[in-house]
């Protein structure tokens, strides 16, 4: 089980995701499009998210 806090990558965002790595990546992708206005999730963001995952 992992945890990701969006604010660790996007300052000021309070969204938090908990689950398996794949589930978190899907949720973060949807969140990035819906709440941060991204049209697609760049590979750099995926790497940043993976680097910010911690054990839950």
C-alpha cells in the first residue's frame, strides 16, 4: 500500500491518494486532468509521482 500527496509535486494541492501504485497513477492522472487542467499527463509527471510515493 502506497500514498501520494499531490502537494509534494504541485504546491498548494491538498489531494491525497492511497492504494497500489497502478491505482494511484490512474487516480492522479484523472485528478491532473480534472483539477489541474492538463490535457495529457507528461512522462515527467509520472516520474515525479513515482518518486514521491511513500509507504502508507
